[in-house]
C-alpha cells in the first residue's frame, strides 16, 4: 500500500504540519417542532501547532495564520490523502492560540463555516400559490382575529392571517434571485389558491419580506396571506350602521306681569328627522350594494307622508365597500314613546 499525504488549505495558505480536522453538521430546522426543512451548516474545526527556532519565528507563523484568517470567502480544501472531502467557499469563524510561552512551538484552534450546495429536500406534501410551487416547503402559522366595529359590537367575520416562513437555496446567487423573482411574480396576483398539504384556500397577498443575508447560498422569506372566515349568507364581512332621531316642535314663551317665570305655549310641531349612516364590506361590490340597500331600508319606518331629504352613497370598488348617509323627514313623528319621547303635534 502506497503512502498518501493529507492536505488542508484555506485560500493560498497551506497548513503545515497538517492539523487535526473535525467536522460538525448543524441543521437549524424551521418550525416550533423543529421538523421543517433546513439548510445544513457545516462547521470545520481544526487543532494544530506552528513551529520555529525561536519565539520570533513562532510569532511570525502566528501572524501569517492571522493574515489568512482576515480574508473571507476563500476556498477551504481538505484532502485526506485519497479523497477530497471538502472543497467549498468558507468563512473563518474563530482562531484561538494556546496560553503558552511558545518559544519553539505553539498550539492553536480554529473553525470555519460553510453551507453545502445541492441540498436535497424531501417534501412531505405539496405547497403552492397559483402556479408557483414552494420547494423546499415552508412552515405555516395562522392567526384568527374576530372583526368588530368596537369591542362591544356584535361580531362580524373572522380575519385569518397566514404566514409562510421558508427559504430558497438554488445553489448560487443568480439562481436564488431568479427563483425569488418567480415567487414575487406569483404574488402579484390576489385571489389565487394557496395549497398546503390538504389545506386549500383562496387568499389575498398581504406582505413579502426576506431576511438580511448575502443571498448567495440562502434566501429566507416570510409571506403573509389573508382571507375571511365565518362570513354570513349575505356575504357581509364587516358592517357599521348608526341611526339618529331628531324631533322638535315650535313653542312661544311669554312673561306674565307680577308672576315669576314664563308662560310657554305650543304653537306647532316641526316633525321628526331620522338620519342613518354606515358602511358595509362584502365579498363583492354587488353583494355590498344589496346588503346596504337592505340595511338602509331597515332604518326608516314606512310612512306615506315621509320625504327623503338627502341620500349620499359612496362606493369604493377596490374594497367592495359601500358607505351611506341618508336623511328622511316625517311631518308627523313616526317613532314615539320610551326613549323617543311623547312629542305632541
């Protein structure tokens, strides 16, 4: 059997003598359970010694090693005498010298880190939005918020916010950016179907962000989607409706000589004015208009002699939203008794 010679290099620096080499793989898996996809991070630890005929030569060797560690993104090359085990762009992480006098030799410990390219991800199920398929699959979180006009109001629909947290690792900076642009293109259209295993839902895109990184090996991202649950048969997502009732009559005030106070005479009624305002958001503009018409009609009791004074309708098609301000005059008060009072005309 022939003799083989191992070799360890970082950039142009050749470690001599060859130090001891250890490799650790870390898997920082996504998700609370730690069962999501992960990029493998490899940490290469080395332990060796430098030698010299005197303290100055040892310190010079240390300085040479320090100088190469000041350079990032160099190629780390590890050959075990038969097989090349590592040939990757790596980053120095640490360099420690032993606490010794070191007149003729001095021990050191160092470490490098790199992310291997070409990781294979075995997706357990499919995840996609529109025509874009996520690979590797992201992890999913959901938040449910009940919609109310105020904390004391009746509940409307439930707003559901979905967050997909994942990463892109296509092997190079250009490939990663190409994939990220494909993802951005898919997210430019609302109302597509989000599929996550057995879960499917038409959603709106809310937000896309990616983590701070150099993007050459890994682009981490977070996508937020929204949709509505618990929507009634009328398709109303959110509604606010307020009614104001104003009644008045004309009176005449007269002072009586040699008598305290004044005399009040009722001379005629001014009728009753009912004003209603509010808004409705629905799944479509047509459904918002239909629901608004029903709600407006419910605010005004029917009366033959009533007169609609004003009607102001505001439509916002992009939100499927209809707002209204309507005022109806009743010559004879239509709402009386109790909180409405007993106005005599």
